[in-house]
C-alpha cells in the first residue's frame, strides 16, 4: 500500500497533469456541469456523451433553467442516452435544489446524497470534482485499475469486493487532491489500463502493479459470469387515421422508460401471433379495436436486464376512440412532427423506418 500510494502521488498525478484529455465539462467546472456530465457518463462512453452534454448545456445553461423546464423537454434532450430515470431524477433534483437550497448546489456529501438519483458514486464524483471533498470514486475503470494493481482475487461483482475496493480507493486517495486523484484513476483505466489490452509499457505505475508483475494483468478483475438475461418479443402498431396522422402513447411515469412516447403495443403472450398480440395490447392500452396491415420493421434492442425484439405493423382503427387506459396520455401527430417528443431508441428506429418508407413512396 505504501509504495502504491507514493507511486500515485509522484507518478500518476503528474502523468495525468500532462495527459488529461480535453472534455467540455473539464473547462468552466461548476457543480452543475460536473453533475450533468457525471450522470451522462454512467454506462456511456465519453465520445457518445460529448454531443449530448453540449446540447444539454445549450438548452439548459443553468440549474435554474433546468428546474423550470418540463419533464418532456428534459427527456427529449436525453433521448437516446438510455437509463431515463437519470433524466427524470435530475429534473426533480434541480427543482429541489431551487426550492430547498436557494438554487445553490449543496456542498456536503450528506446533503448531496439525499438528492434523487444520486448514489455514493455520484456523490463522490461531485464532492471531489466540484468541492474538493476527500471522497474516492469507484466506477468500472477504477475497479479494473485497483484489482490489477493489487492482484485482487475476489469476484468484483460481489458486495464484499465493492466494499473492500472502496476501502482501497479511500486509502490511496491523495488528501486535498481528491478531484485529480479520481480523474487520474479513471483516465488511466480509460486510456492505458484497458480491459482487453492494457498498455503496461506506458503505465506510470507499472513498477508497483502486482497484476503487471504476474505477467497476466487481464486475469483481473475477476468477475463471476453474468446471469443470462430474459428475451421478450413485443408487438407494436403504427396506427394511422384518414388524415395520415400517427397515434402515439406516452408511457406512465412509474413504468420503465416512463414519460417517453411510443408506438403502442406490448409483450406477446404464449400462443399469440404478433398480430393478435398487437390487437389485444391496443384494446388494453387505449380501448380501441384495430386491424393490422403491412409489416414495417423488426427492431432488436438490449437493455441492462433483458433483450427485446419488437415487430411493428401498420394498423387502422375499426372501432372505438383512443383513451389513456394503460398509458399516461396519447396524441395523433403528423409524421413530420413525430420527432418533436421523446422516445426510446427502439421507437426511434421505427420512426427511421417510417421516414424511409415515406421517402420511397414519394420518389
Ligand atoms: S501496469 Fe498494466 S495492469 Fe497495472 S495498472 Fe498499469 S496498465 Fe494496468
């Protein structure tokens, strides 16, 4: 530990000072910008986050403007980033900060962690980067670096390992330099200590790394195999009316992907054809009887805890008027207006297919 600590202070921090990549949230570092970037960076790569971050900052340049926005507007800016509860929570948190902290981001770990959607990782990241609190972060990159550095042999997905690795990170933390320490560890994991191909020859702390010394750094981190995730089959409908408008439904706030809009439909039940599933789902969701028409597209998508294939067909209403029974709201939109509201990735692929078809028909 003593050698690793010294190597981090004397080698890793200077390495980071000269090798840190430029990122928009690293300039003009305010608590608000740190917070938004940290939430966006969870489960998402830096290069994917940069355009989202820049767009978000343009649309909501301050915490005040975020608090005053509608949830739908916030979701629209988040569209495609996934894990939409992050967007709903940050919107709620902005309103709490405005109402209860006079618009000032709280400065202590105890207050930061009370905000919706903020756990120990985000608290440590905001606390260290925005307020220089001595808190060590533990994300996927840091776990990889630490488990190699100490040739850590426990399953890093276990709760015990998380606690022990957090303790190691806390022990290594350079007091008074927590922001730099955290960013340096994450940067090392993201650019040098890569999952499959660690660049030990360029690593500033290879002389104290037990994983490197073992000659098999990629044996770490040790991870128990993930459980197989379930696969579901979904039917969805592009229901059109005489004016050529399309019917879309809004998912309930409390459901997965809550607040987002979708082409109505749902999970196929045992023994059903896709068309039968769509007919049943639209009756349950919107109280309408429909008949299905041509096939449009099958979209495959992987979520964190299941995979899905969604088969989409055109449809027309035979009887009934739509009512929001198992959805929050519904609306008819002209196809040129469909992108004005937020959707999940799967439904955005359906819009792409619909637009392609319209272009072909007009050619
Ligand atoms: S020496 Fe290699 S395995 Fe060890 S921290 Fe550096 S890059 Fe990772």
